[in-house]
C-alpha cells in the first residue's frame, strides 16, 4: 500500500504524462515544451523536475515502463524455440502497449528529436531492448546459445526492426497488422541468428 506522499507523487506523474500526451496528440512534438506541459498539467516547473529530468525522460518513462512487457523471470531453458518465443513476447506486449497509447502519440514519440531513443545516452530503465539484452546475456553465459555477432550489434538490429514496425504502423495510421508484423519480422531475424 502506498503512503499518502507516494500516492500524491504517482498522481502528479500521471497528470504530467496526461498533459504531455494531450499536447503530443493535439499539437505534435514541436509544441511539447516544459512550459506547455506544466501549464497543461497545472503543475510547477519544480514539480516537473522533481519527477523527470527532461521531457524526453518523461516520455520514455511512460512508454518503456510497462511491467507486463518486461518480466525478466523467464524460466531457464535449453530450448532455442522457447528463447525466441520469450524475446518475441516482450515485443508483442510492447506492440499492445503502443496500440494503447495510440498512433498519434507513437508517431510523435518516434522522432529523431526525441533523444531518449538514443541508445548511447539512454538510462538503464527496463526498456524492452535492455530486458532482451539481459536475457540474451544470461543465455550466452549459460552456454545455451552462441551468437554470430556481438550482443550490442544484435540488440541494435532488434531495436531497428521494432522501430521499423512502429513506423509502418504509424504510417498506415494504425491499419497495419502491427502485432503480426512484429512477430513475423522478429521470428525471421531470430531464426537466422540461432
């Protein structure tokens, strides 16, 4: 059970995110400023910075912090097909979460201006790719899989496949078969990998 302070903090974070989501959907990324977010949410700049470092940090927090997609308690297995299925399940959950956030939000989130997408400066929150990278590392350490490339190259490939699927879904205004495209492209890539 959350204390009163924790509950208030959770509510303030949700209010800030709701304001950012409204601005993104209504006006696009260019209008997503700290001033506009705080004004829309009815909070001070200090309150914003108490919860988030930047607007990109705010967006990343909500898009990447979905617990159901990032369970890391995959059962230990020597079955390569189960390993592939586990990796794909992370991204099927991600696709579902993207659908929940909506096409407009996702189209405005996946922009080169959003530096939270830059893997060289990203925090170690449980992003889908961090979850998959850690899982693959455990499989490597256990000797269950061998990879033909460095782990970082593989996670980059996976990240690019995922971004491509999100882009296609957004480009087609949500009318592309998002989850099945995600599953097919990842399965094809992983089948060629191990």
